[in-house]
C-alpha cells in the first residue's frame, strides 16, 4: 500500500510524482507500461526524435535502432486511427510515447503555453477561476528554466524574457542551430507584415504573429518530464517506479459517502503475465494520457453503459462523456522544391554526413542535430469577414487566439509522403488550431492489451475544411513574398491546386495528426450533466481517483500540448498538496 499511486510516468504523471514526493510526507508508486528512457540516444538527440515513433519525416535509420519509416518502435504504443471518413477513408499512425517521460520523451519538443484566452476559457467552462491565465501564469515560474541555445547565439529580440522564468525545473531554449532560410522568414514578416506580422514571443500567452520557436531542449539535449521532474526525486526512498507495468483497470474498493471508491489498481507486464493489485491510502492518479486514461476508465466499468455492455463490461459508473469530445490539431505538411543545398535534406539522406553530425553532437551537443524541427512558428486568424462566419460562430478561445498555425522547416517533413531521392525542400506545415470536429476513444474489446479504437473524426465540419483550405491559400501568399523569389522552385504535387475542390482534395489526401489529442476525460463544472472530472480533477461520481493529463482539457488549446499539460499538472499537484 502506498499513499498515492500514479498511473503513467508520462508528461503529467512525473510532475505529480515529483511534486507529491518532494513534500517528504507521502510515499508514491508510479506504474509505467513502457521502458526506461535511460540510454535511448534518439530520445536525447533532438533532431532524432521522429525516429522514436512510427510516423517519421524520413530520417535515415543510421541514426538509431534500425527502424524503417512507418514501422513500429519499442518506445511507442504504435496505434493507428480508424479509417477517417473525411480523409478519403485513410488510416495512419497515432503516436503516444511508451517509456519514462511518456510523450515528452518522444515528442518534437516545441514548448509554449498557448493563448492566455485558452486558460480564461477553461476557467469559464469549468466555473473555476483558478484555471484563468492570471493564476496559471505563476506555474510557469516553477516549470520552465530558460537556458542559452545550443549555439550560444545572442537571443535578444527573439523572445521576451519578462514572460519567462529562469528558476523552474525544465530547461528550454531558443533554436540552437541557425538555418539559411531563417533570414528569409524574418524578411517575409517585414514584407507581408499585415498578414504575417513578426511576434517577439509566441510562447508567453500572446500567440498571434510569427516568431522564433521555443523548445524543451537544454544544452542541445531533450528535456522531458523524466530527465527533469522524475530525476529530481528518483533517488528518494518515498518513490517507487515500476516499468513494464501496464494498468489493466482500477480496482473497485467499496463505497464511501455513497459513491463507489477505486483506491486500487490492477496491473500486469503483458497479456500472458499474472495480474497484481496494489492499493492507495489516499488517491489513485490516472495520468495515462488521452488514450490510456479513457481506456482504463472504460475497462474499469466507468463509461457509457450501452457501449460497456456491448463489450461485456459491467457498468459501475454510467458516464457517457468518457472517451467522447476528443479534439486534436489536424496536420498538413506542405513541401516546396528549392534551389541550392542549404536545406537539411542532403544531411538526412547521406549516412556519412549524418554520422559526422552525430559525432559533432556527441562531442559538443551542438550542430544541426542539437535543434528541433522548426526554427519559426506562427499563429493566425481567418479574416473576420470570412464567409464561414455567416454559418459558424468563431470557435477560437477569444479575439487574440488563432484558427491555424504555421511551422517552418528547412527540410522535407511529410509523414504521408516519403522524401524524394533528390532535391532540397522547404516545408511549411499547417495545423488546424481551433477545430470544431470532435472524435472518440472507444474500447475494441474488454481485453486491456488490445489497442483502443481511436477516431479523431478529422475535418468533419465545414469550418474545419474551410480553415484548412484558406490556410493553404495563405501559405502560398507567404511563399509569394520577394524574400523567397530566388529560392523556391515550386510546390510539390497537388499543393499546386488552386480551386476550392482541388485544394480540398489535396488536404484530404495528405492531412494527418500533429499528436495533440485532448478532451476524452474533460473537466466540467462540479454539477454539470456532462464531463468526466470536476475542476479539481476528481473523477465524477467516484471517490479516490483523480485524472491529471491531456485528457482533462475540454478543448485543444492554441499550443503544442506538452506545456499546457505541464501547467495543468503543476496546478493539480498544488491542489492535491494544498499549497
Ligand atoms: P503522456 O506523456 O503520453 O503520458 C502517458 C503515460 O502513461 C505514458 O508514459 C504511457 O506509456 C503511460 N501509460 C498509458 N497507458 C498506461 C497503462 N495502462 N498502464 C501504465 N502506463 C500507461 N507537444 C508539444 O508541446 N510539442 C511538440 O513538439 C509535440 N510533438 C509531439 C510529437 C509526437 C510524436 C507526439 C506523440 C506528441 C507530441 N506532442 C507535442 C504532444 C505532447 O507530447 C502530449 O500532448 C503530452 O506529452 C501528453 O502528456 P500526457 O501526460 O497526457 O500523456
């Protein structure tokens, strides 16, 4: 028996484990289905991140364990989505980290909080002003630690120091390797300043505009929740971490105050292995992520009664909201053929050049591999007179929040199409930031070792399709700036389409996910008829369980989701500990 059992040593789980352990008053068990992050080179070298998961932008297999593009990896749950009705019935990988650090150990390290309006909206939706930006900002101070970039360049004007912290636990930095296209990007923000204004900092609560990327990288190496939070407490006697321990369900431990309590969990190391039960004196904290937590709830008899009985599971708490309301950012990579050899494509195609870059990283933690995938990103709104607003109310979190995002990469990035054997490329990736489509996470069966049915239901609404189409038109205006005229040769493939129908067909054929699912165990007001957890993250209708991970965000914020998850977890820890 432990005071607390944390299910999942992922992004949020390790924050909870560390903050509860550092009080010294609690003993904590962390159960993680995956393996250790120790010694996993691709989880340390920033540009090797895509090789950890099945959808890779074609980084050569020399860089890590022999691993061909698209194949399963030992660090991922290797899930795929169900055929997507609005994407030509396609299916594709939906990565989730399965190791210490969870997705923070395999993600692409973009690190920023989203719009202040996302947090204010969360406070409005839940009726808890503690989620408002005014309050949540303070957790930035505990969480992040801005450090110099890997190349040590002067970052003046590339971010606003007063919006950030140098006192927190997680090292983060501005880009650590400059690309030849960086000056063209900045020149475009000057030339087309009305549509693509420069932002001095998209990472401190004001997202609109295009600026320098901030990443969870310190000293040229990935910062994950395992290398930071978990490492800070791993040697304490009051923390036990069990690897290869997959939780198969919550254990029903009777009734308290008329409500079913679940102060235990069952786990096993594999489908044929024996199961073990462990119990918590205080609470079980589910931090298994948007898919894992919703799957465990349903396996435990907490979910939609009709769906559960169709899988021969006895319902203990009938809550139809479990596994519903999933939202995610649709990803659309757009490639242009460019002149010269200044893109990273040559390096990524050539094992000898890649080996030399890896040697440089090993020796000094510098060079192209010490850097993340984009050096610039920006957030934009549809024009307010867009025709779609005649039929769809603006779904953005507020007037300073965005509808779509642009990420600039100096090489071929495209999970849907392999890198051509020749040529240099520019990639402008678009992400749909305020989607109105909602998806589901359902059980395929009552077997905990069978992958759940993941249906993000991408591009199911007119608004989502309209925004993707107009964002493609916008990035073509971006590349039409004089800054690119002597560089870009032309768009690749169907990106050349001009008509609504042509662009829509292109979008349907290429789009996939940027891996930001949330909402499957949404927060809602205490007495709401919908939702899965209350504003203090207690599982509704039960006793002894909280959920702390991406699943509790009721809508996907204007951010790559790790930093919003870290802030939620920091506040959750302070709620639990009462500080
Ligand atoms: P996770 O960090 O996924 O943690 C869940 C943990 O629970 C995992 O360790 C998992 O193995 C474990 N687990 C699950 N089920 C069980 C079970 N039954 N028993 C025991 N353990 C279990 N965000 C960004 O901000 N920037 C990016 O650049 C970015 N890029 C991404 C790229 C990829 C490939 C992926 C996959 C994600 C990316 N994200 C990015 C998203 C971001 O990483 C996630 O939103 C965030 O890390 C989710 O945190 P979490 O705590 O909810 O879940």
